C-alpha cells in the first residue's frame, strides 16, 4: 500500500530536520513513536505485536494494542481490519478507550479476508499468498461478515460480483492476480507484510471520525 512509502518518507524527513536543528527539535519534541516496527511503542503491556490476534492502532499515539489488553468491549472482530477508529486510554481525555467500527468497503473486506487466510497458513507452517475468489475469499467474508463490518449482511448474492469487480479493479494496487487452471481466479496482496495493514488515519481526518456517529458502537450495549 502506498501509505507505507509515505510513512518512510516522512520519517526520513523528520530525521533530517532533527539533525539540522537539534536544539529546537529537542524543546518541541512531541511524543511520536515511529508507527510500524517499533517494539518500544507497543501496547500497555510493552510486548511485541502478535499477528494471530486482533490488534488496534491508536489514532493519536500510533501504537498498536492487543485486543486482550484493551478494556473496551470491542465486540466480535477479526485481525487485519482497517475500518475503525481507536484511541488508547493514555491518549483519551476521559482515560477510557474510544472505539468506533465503521462500514468496510468491499476492497477492505477482501484485504482482511486474504490477510487472515495468509496468516492462518503461516500458523500452520505453510506459506500461501494466493487465494481463490470463489472457494476462499468469498466464503471467508460470508463467514465473518459481522466481525468485519457494521453493514447488515446482504440477503442476495449480488455482492459476489462487487467482490470480483473490486479485486480486478485493484490488481497491482492492492491485489495480485493469477489465473489457475484448476482453482480459477486467485488473488493475493501486493503488500505481503501484514503488520502494515492499518486504518488510514491521515485521510480519515475529522470527517471520518464524525461519520462513524451514525452507527456508534458496532455491537453496542
Ligand atoms: Zn498488550
Ligand atoms: Zn494512544
């Protein structure tokens, strides 16, 4: 995903700014850990990331938090979703975590499905990067629909063709594609580093945060 590259750029820019004006940087230094692979900036518990469980990224401090360390009743989720806004209790004014799940787009749901199946393969000691649209991706979304999105489950199967269109449209952007004689259309992720799948807080902005109010707490009280 291209946001990854943006992150890298902004980090190196920051680094050179620091070098050119250390003193100023020191006094105005914000607590801003590098998002991504910085183990010092992970969770309340300080332990490493664990791609086998649900983890949420704080919109403010950019730290990852393990589902098991979060006090908020998150409801049913699956790993690798990006359609949410989370603020950890260190960053929240009330001292309570904030969590809002929003509707996922079909491409987001495809990313989540493929990422989970790829990680499940890793857990089984296999490496598998391509998954059948009909036999794996669509059944995964069927199975975990409520955990993936706040959108009501579809009663008809018309979204199957939306999946097809979304996958094809984003080939080489989000997805890799291969036609297999036996299994048909197979799709994978362009970015195979699953630790990079996260909400795009940069573009979500304040509008994104407000927009979630229509649905409040996904599974709620
Ligand atoms: Zn933790
Ligand atoms: Zn935070």
